[in-house]
C-alpha cells in the first residue's frame, strides 16, 4: 500500500482518469501475493548414491592426473641428481671401475702394513706386531694360517710378547714362522712346551731405519701391482692409442701411486732418527 500511495501521490492532478486507472491496475499486479507450493522432501536412492560415488572417483582421478605432486606424476619425473656431467663422465667404462676397486684394495693393504710398522717404530708393544706371521702346519697343505688361529698373544710388563699355543705339537711351527717373517729385532725365545716369549726392545735409530726400509720395499711392490693392473685393464678394454680412455687409466694409476707415496712420507716422519 505504501508503494501505491507513493505512485498516486506523484501522479499529476491533470492526468486523465484512464491513466490513473492504468497505474492502479499495474501496481495491483505487482503486489499480487505469490502462492507458495507445499514443501516436500526427496530422499536419494542407493543407485543415486553409487552414481555419485563413481562421479567423485572419476573427478579425483582427473585431479590426480593434473596435480604435479600426485604419485602418478612423480613416477614420470626424472631425478637429475643421478645425472653425471659430461666433464666428469668416465669413457673407459666397466674396466675402469674394476681396476679402481683392485687398486684400492692394494692401497688399503699397504696402509694396514705401514700401520703395524709404525706401531713398532713408536715403541708401543702390541700383539699386532706379529700380524705378518703365518704358521705352516703339517695338515695345512703348505698354506700358512694366522698366528691367532693356533695360539694366543699377550703383553707382559709392556715390553714382552707372550705366545701360548693351543697344542704343544704346533710350538715348533710357530717358532719357525716367527723367524720366517723376518721381523726386525724380533727373536723368539722358548719358555716351555707351550709358551714362547718375544722381548721387544725399544727401537733404536737403526731399528727405525730398518722399519722404514721395509716400508719402502712394500711400497715398491704396491706400485708394481698397480701398474700391472693398469696394463691388464687397458689390454682387456682394447682401447685405441692416444685415446681419452688411456688418459683416464693413467690418471687413475697416478692417483693411487700418489696415495702410496703420501703414506710412505708420513711414516718416514715417525721413523726418522729425530724421533
């Protein structure tokens, strides 16, 4: 009614009765009440629920395909961390890595032997001094066994090694093995049918020099093994002359020989007369 009054109020008095009647008729139509339909509830059937669930799954799968972080997309990506730059790629192939592994074994063995010599040069008495000893028993078919397999080795008063064999029959073979090892300044002395003592005097300048000479001899043997391994690998690979593969093998050999020289130089500082 308020709208009707507003419209009527703004109609000029000079307007014709037909115009007033038209305005009143339009306003009446505008404010005609709207009949509301009764509210009813609809319940989805099981078939509808299944259809909706299938649609949701399809939509989720579609989102997974477009999502860059989805597991499906992650399987397609390439891990660039495993890619090797061309400048660091080894052209020699499998033979190169086989040779590198064998050369590393030679270097590790040399480091272990020098560590034992360094222990003796420093004056420390430990059972490791007798690690190079190999005992040849009658039933071993000429193959030597480690001293720890036939006897126990202990230290007495910090200056003497005591060797106690498990069986009395193996005592003489242990004594022969210690002499055969040719360890500088080591002279076994029989105590009884089961025991041998090895006095360990403090290393003199001459003894240290003898240990260093032994290390030099072992180092030269290791260099020879590494060079032979290089020649064997190059021969198996059948590489062309003056090729990059040959340069790679040369660099590999030089690297391991340099490591051997460094280990020997460090030991020389320990075995030098000034120490």
